[in-house]
C-alpha cells in the first residue's frame, strides 16, 4: 500500500513537470513573433478618422442628404421632360370602328364613313407656339437650381453636426487624458504624504485628505471614460452604417486656421451662402410661376401630321384605288372664358412671389446676424486662447512649487489639493477654449459655404 502511494506521488510529480516544461516551451515559441503579430492586429483594427474622413463618411451615410440628392435628380428629370415638350412627338395610331349597317354606305350613324372603318397611321404632333410651355421649361430650370441649393443646405447642416460631434469627441479624449494625468498626480501626492507621515513630518489627516483626492480623481477618470464612449457613440451614428466603436479621432485643435477680416467673411457669405442662394432662386422660380399662369391668357398653335390608312378596308390598293396617304392639321386655340380660373392662378402665383420675397429678406437679415454672432464668437475665443494657455502654465508651476513647499513643510495639504484642483480646471478650460474657437470657426466657414 505504501509503495503504491509512493509510485502515485512520483507519477504526479513527473506529470506536473512535463506540463510545466510544455508551457515554458510554448511561451518561448510565442514570445517574439506571435506577440508582435497580436499587437499589430489590434493596432490595425482600430480606425483613425480625421475631420475630412468624417465628412466623407457622413455624406455617404446621411439619409437627409441622400433624400435631397434624389430630389435634385427628380428636378433634373422634370427639366428634361419640360424640354422634350418643345420637340415633335411621333405615335403610331391604330383604330377599328364598327357601325351597325342599315343598307346604306354609312350605316346607322350618318357621321361615320362606313360600316367598317380602319385607321392605321403615324401621327406627328408639335406645339409650334405655346407660351405656357416656355414658361414651364424656365420654371423647371430654376426648380432644379433650387433643389441643388437645398442639397448644399442639407450638406451644410450635416457638416455642422459632424463638426460639433467630432470636436465633442476630441474634447472628451482630452478631458480623459487630463483626468488620467490628474490621477497620476494624486497618486504621487499620496505617496509623498505617506512618506512624510512615516518620517513624522505630517499628521495622518494629510494622508486621509490625499486619499480622498485620489478617490475623486479615480471617479473623474471613470466619468471621462464614460463621456468619451458616449461621444464616440454619437459620432458613430453619423459615420457608419453599422454599429462600431473601434475607432479614434485625430486631435487637430492646435492646428486651427487664423481668423480673417469681417469684410472678407461677409463677401464670401454673400457669394457662397447656400441659404441665401436658395432663397434668391426660389424667388426667381416663383416669378416664372407668374409667367406660367399669365400664359393661360395667350393662344397656342399646334401642328399635327398623319400618314397611313383611314378607309373602309384594311388594304392599300383595293380595286386600284390608293388608300394610303397623308394629311396635316394646324390648330389655333384661343382661350375665351374659363370662369376666372386663369386670373386666380395669376393671383396665386403673385402671392407666392411675395412670400418668396419675404423669405429672402428674412434670410438676408438672418445671415447678417449669424455672421456677426459667429465672427464675434470666434474672435473672442481666439483672443482668450493666449490667456488660457498662460493660466495653464501658471497652474502647472504653482502645482510644482506647492509640492516643493509641502515637502519642505512650508505649505499645508489643503494648499496642495487646491493647486491640483486649479491645475485640472486650467487644463480643461484650455481644451474647452480650443474647441470653442474651432467650433466657432467651423460655423463661420459653414455659413460662408467653405465647408
């Protein structure tokens, strides 16, 4: 019994050693190459997106922009149809008329040509003079231009949304980095207070205060991580057709362009603003609507040409008579009375024109107001950047000096905590100021039609 236990114990040792050496061998085989491959695969799966990439992805994924583009394409087809109304049309007309016979050549109906009438003709039709068609074609051209302007308006609104969401994500990344840096500084301060306590230089209350600050920084880091994930979710909805979070955004807050003069910005807005252009084109479109309505008072001239058979027998030469031939017809239509319908259409078109003028005037005033507001916002944000950067540097120096004073026994723990809090606030304020200027500049560029 004892020998069997010894054998079992030795077998267990041998099995354990074999498993250990096998694990060591596998780890040695995986260490250099497979670890790098796994790291590279993790790096390649994370997608890095710039602001330009975000614009392109959002344009491909936005259903509002796609709907506006489809509306523009529909307007283009309307213009093609209005243009085709000027050109002659060709149709092939086939008809058979049976009339009850009564022993006479025409049958019971005197107006008919016979008991059996066959028609097989090619018909060419064209409106030679039609003021309404010309006005409708011009209106269709302007409608296409208005639809294209609305595409630009939808694109501009999408750009504004993407810019705001993109830089919200950038600020969330920066705030998380600030929280992590503050967490490391809080850990360092806890280590300093514990060493000071062991040396008998400070009391236990300083360590407790430092640990409370550390716990607060840990909560700030968790909140920063949560804010970043929520911002990435909002951005992912705009950029991707499917749900994904494995991406990061490029932090370009430091590379903002300088602000130009107000006169330059105002000139670009007057030329390139899509809202203003759409309102002006809408006014021109409604003015052509007045022309379309007034065309109802004017006459129109139509021309029709027929070639084929219109006879009592479906044959070209029965009994030596030529049955196939041609005829032409010109029709002049003069409107006389329609119970005031045309006058009502003219009045309706004039009211729409007046409404478009009101919208254009409001758009112009709103554009000037937005220009002044966005320009002042960008100017103020740009002016405050130097002050925010200087405050962050001062807070950093204050924190460093306060730690030195604390280690020398010249400062209290509350002063150090206050310096750390001030430094955290200064860093976040600088990031907010950079994002504020970038957003104001983007809004101004969007208003002027640059973005």
